[in-house]
């Protein structure tokens, strides 16, 4: 088992629901933080979802109107992702929301049994 501390940046270039992180089939992850920045001159509604691949469902964990030129912590709590799970985001204005996910990736491909 190998542990990797990682950062993943994202840029929402459309108003569509966008997958910004997916955990591969041989790993699990612990999301420590998700920083989200509105780089627009106006307010932007921003939503974040955990995609539970085993249930084929998205669960909203962040829903906020971000004021112009502000940053917020989207993950106010630790999120645990299983193999195949992911994080998705959506904004009501394209090319305005960017961010960084900090997480621990636990690769289980070398486990016995």
C-alpha cells in the first residue's frame, strides 16, 4: 500500500456539471480541502458533488453563491472517496471558477488478498 499526498487544480470552463477528480479502481482517497475561487466581477452560484460510483448517484456537499473575487473552502469536512468515486463541480457562469483539491491517495494495488 502506498500513500501519496496530492493537489489537483481545476478550472470550470463551461456551466455543465464537470468531473474534476476521479479515484481509480485500485485506490481510495481522503479529501482534506477544496479551495474554490470566483475570479469574476459578479456573484457566481457554485455547487459541488460527490459521485458515489457504487450507487451511480451524485450527492451535493457544497452550494453557495460566491461573491466577486472571493475564495471559499468547499469541503468544510473531510470527504472519503472509494474506488471509482469522484468530485464534480458546476457554476452558473463559465470561465470564472477555479480551485485546488488537496487529498491523500491510498493506492491498494500492492495489497495481498
